[in-house]
């Protein structure tokens, strides 16, 4: 037997001829195929799904027996029924599986007009009842996926029942027949054809009907398909299953919108700004009209992805298709907006995985990171792993954001999590091989040399803490000294500590235990005692004009502003509030006080890409300096899109560090809370690191640390 679409059609033609020869030529009697035979997708050892259709003729049971028994005698699986058109439609109305079967109805023999009438009425019934039936169908799909898992990540998946398998292709076909969405675009049809080829090869390899590809059959199936080995086969299955699964998820959103319109009338189609060049429409992320042009910004796809992940909203299929078609490659090193968006995407937490999967489905991830193409869909055979290599890396980055408050550099934590196993699949120790690859990626995206070194060390030593903690004597000072010597600094130690947790959570339940966690925590505390602590460095050398010019000094450029003014409690809050009213996002702040002079320098960007009105910003900052600027009554009420709790660390009695999810107005809310307590800020360094902000404040005046901490945490929540 052969493999492929042509062979399946040939098998269907052979069944048609054989079955047609057994049916008496009588008016009002027809043999109709549904299921695989109806679609002409006959696998070598598949079942037959047949309907003996009649118009109320007598003696039809004898005709049925003359058909079914020869099939059983040949030991072919058979799902059969004998019905009139009315009985078939009644069954379809009550049973969604019967209803879907009629969508594949195809005439085999007998009264063609009767068969075509059933097929036509079956489709009409499906379209009339689709609002109810599709709700039930989605519930059945979700339950089936819970039982059988995701085909893309299973080493021994069910090619038919698992998520992304052939059963989901049938669901897509049903959604398409209802006219709700383009449910079977060319990539899905190609993926479905390849999955059918795999099932054909599996049937031939085991000599019977089987939908589950087990490890012992993998090599034989790969050989039958002309593939080099079982890993290549698994990778192809996984990528095809992702295509099917993503398209089904996209179609379910279309179904949901369609059903909502049926319930509530015509939709308003309100476009709401989400980020620069990005808006939401009908629950999906789409491009703003101003973003669509002949030469799109090279960072556009990253900014769209970051906005979608932060908002936890799907990117519309049309937007992904446009980005795939028109996106240009980024220059190396990346410009700052692209780098910031990439780190914000990685730090988005739960929103990262579906957004990355969608962008990967359309080839955008390979444009961002050419090295990513090699790891896509790569299987991991150790039983402790629950995901393919690429999904494991993305999941680790998503997990890492849970511990972003535990490190001073959350941006390097999530990037290190994404890259920690990038060397897998290459000859040699994957940590050693992967370290220079990760360093190269970090350098390409534009990180400074010190950060590149940290990423390289993190990848090189990402297994160091778990290995030492579980295999060495933690009471031996030489062991602790050796770890401290290899880790080098507190920043790297913090990242390795939290990466160990994120990596284990992305691996599987068996990769972590409370015992292992306690050992690693103990090791980290002992290494930390040798390394000491790191403090923020506050810049104290502003330009001469800011440091000595007649106050107030106001400087405004497209991407930064600076002010020198008489120091007062609440000045930093007023500056942050003023910039916020101009819809400027503050990416970084360096604030110092020299005598009675406060100098505040801010890196800014327009929230929605609008041109910066320098004169208006300068005029309002001058009012701030003179204590004459009045904020709108409800300014600063927005909150972070991610509900990750903020964290306060007292580095010194007067040095407070805040780690929180970045959000518009965050700096204003925090500094306003300090000013309401009468607490001054002698110096500040504010950094937006991916999706997070790490802000340090040197406080002045008499204050209650507990009250300050409570106020800051409340303002950042």
C-alpha cells in the first residue's frame, strides 16, 4: 500500500466500486459515505462510516444485511446506520457527531438525488443550528484536549484525538461550512495532509488501525515517509499540530464574536489605543491605521507582540499576516524601541506563551532571532520534560516573571530564561555550547558589554546551583567559595537562583521539590555572604548648564527631558505628573540633589507615537519648577496590567528599592505617596527593565520606614 493523498483517493475509489456493486438498483435507495470515506481520506486500515439511505421502502433491512455482512467478513471496521432523510436530520439535530458526519456526506451508489438531498439538507441544518451546535462542539473539544493533551508536545501523541490533531481539522471544517471564518487556509490543509500521511505510515508499520504514534514505531514511520529519523518526524508532527491548534483557537474567537453579534445585534467595532501603533478591536490586537505604510518601522512586530502579551489579548490573524509579509529585518544592534519591546514581551508572564506561539506560527520569531529556527519543535526525550525545547524555553521565560521581584535585573532574568538551553541539540555540553550563542544574541539585541557577560555566565552556569546543592556538602567552605568564584557577583547569583525555579517549573512536576528548593536557598545564602551586596550607582555629573545655570533650567529633546530647579518635597512627583499629562512614558530617571538644586533627567517616549510638542512640555516643566503646575484631578489612577505584587527592599536605612510591574503613572503615584508623608528624595534612579520597573530612592527627612513601605506598595499596586 502507498502513502499520500493520491493513495488515499485510490483506496476510496476502490471502496466506492466494491460497495456500489453490492447495492441493488432501486429508486429511493442510496448508499452514502461519511467520515474518512466521505472525504476520500481512507487510511490503510481505517474504518468505514456508511448510511443506507431510503425513502421508506419495504425490505430495507434485508438490503442492509447484504451490505454490512460482507464488510464484516473482510474484518473491516464499520460504523453504519439505516435511515430516511428525516430520521438522519432528527439524529443530527440531537447528536453533534451525526451532524458533523453529514457535512462529509458523499454519494456512493443508488439514487443520487436522494444522497444529494441529504447532503444539502445536512449542511442547511448545520448552518441553521450552528450557534447552538458550535457551543456544544467547543465543550467537547476542550474535554477531548484535557484527556489527550497537546499533540505538539507529546512524544507518543494520538494523531487524531489530541489537540492539533486530525479531529480538530474536522472541527475546523465544520466552522468553515458554517461560514464564520476561513477555517482551512492553505497552511492548515498542508498540515492536515502531512498528518494523514503520518497516520497512513503508522498503519502500514503496525499492520492495523492505530492513531497513537509510539516510540517503538517512530523510526519505521519516519523511514516510510522519507525522513532521516524519529526526531525529524516528531518535529514535523509538532509544527503541523501547532498550525492546526492555533488556527482552531483563532476560529473559536471568530465563533465567539459571531455568537455575540447574534445575541446583541450589530457590534460597534470600537478601536481602543493599547500602545504606540497598536489598538484593540473586538477583543483582538490590531495595527493602528497610522502604522500601515510602505516602509513599516522594523520594531513594529515586536511592539505589537509586547502590547498583546502585556494586555493578554490575541493578535488578529490579519495583523500577523501583514507583519509577516511586510516586516523588515532589524539592524544589528537593535534600536532601543525594539530591545525594550522584546524584553517587555519576555516579561509579560502568562501572556508571553500564546503571543510567542502566534508570532512563531507566522515566522516572526525567526526574523527576531535567526538562531531560534534551529530549536523550533525540537523534541526532548528525557521523561522529566513535558515540552519541546522551544516551548520549554518560552515557558521558562514566562515562569521567570513570577520571580521578577526577587532580582535587581528582571530583564536579564527573563532573557536568560529564554536562552538558557539554546545550546541543546548541538555537539558537546549544552551549557558550554550555548553560552557564546546566548552572548551573541544579547549583543545583537543591543545589550551593553556588562549585561552580555551576565547573560553568558547565566547560560554557562544555569545548572550550577541545582547540581551543587543536591550533590555537594554545603557545609564545606571550599564548595561555597568555588560557587562564589564562578558566579562572580550578586546580580548573577540572583538570576541563577530564580532561573533554577523557572527552569524546573517549565520542565515538569518531577523537576522540583521542596527539599531541592531548601538546599538551593541555603547555598545561595551562603554564597551571598561571600559576595556582599550591590548598590545602585547614582549619576552625579550632570551637564554644566544643569549644574550651574540660573534656575530653572529646562531642556527638552525628542527622547529626553531635564530640569534643574530649587529642591522641594514632591518635585519629582510633579515632574512625573507633568510628563504624564503629555502622554509621555518615562523609561529611566536619574535624579540628584546638589545643595539646594535638584536635577532631574528623564528618558521619555510618546505613549502612542504622537509627535512631542517641545514648547508645551518646556512651558509646563517651567511651571513645575516654579510650583505653579496643577495636575488634573483624576490623573495617575491607571494600574499595572499584570497583577504581580510589588516588592520593597531596604538596601540601607535611607535607600529604598521598589520592584514592580511598569505602568503609566507609576513614578508619579510612588513619589506622590512619598511627598504626602513629607519624605524628600535626595537622589533617584528609575529603570524600566522589560515589563518591570526597578526604582531606587535615597530618602531624606524623618520618616517611619514601615509607613513609607506601606504607602509605596499601595501606590505601586
